[in-house]
């Protein structure tokens, strides 16, 4: 039990350090726009929380087996819930920020995809009614209208 608590203490310290880094990045405007950095911190935070949650579950089950430690279980459970709430709050803020940024990125990238071409003005030769020019006119006319 003491070994698990020591391991949990280390994981909580590590989780808190990563959570604080993430909070600092979210507070700074220039860091909040760096999606790669935020995703990396999110991955680290999730990994640390999952390991912390696994150890916490083991400790909780050991505390429940021992009937003498009901009060200790309550305080331990409350501390674990505080970490869970902190994790979920940060994750929610981060997802909101990343979704908002990816939406604006998609809008700006779609604007970049629109290509504006300056094509020369093309005027068809008008048929003058002269039968000698009809074949020339008809070949140009048919190429334009029959091509796909």
C-alpha cells in the first residue's frame, strides 16, 4: 500500500507540473495558437492521468477492503476527484480551443484554394454570311461547343 501511495505521489506531482504548463500555454496568446505544442501537452496530460487513475483505483480498492479506513477512503476519494475534475476541465478548454482554431484554419485554407485566373478575353469571329467563310466559322464554333 505504501509503495502504491509513493507511486501515486510521484504521478500527482508530474500531472500537476504538466497541467500547470498547459494552463500557462492557454493563458499566453502566442502559445495558445501553437496547436502542435498544445496537442503534445494534451497527450502528456492524458498519459499521466491514465496512469494516475490506474494507481488510484488500486489504492481505492485496498482502502475499501480494510473496514477501518472509511474516513481515509473519503479523503482519498475527494483528492482523486479533484484531479479528475482538473483533468476534465483542462481537456475541455483545450478541445474547445483546438476545434475553434482548426475551424478557422479550414476556412482560411479553403480561401487559399480558390485560384483566380486572368484569362484573355476571347471573341468569336462572327459569321458574316459569306458561304466561303462558313467552314472556318463552323469548325471553330463546333470545337467550342462540342468539346467537354
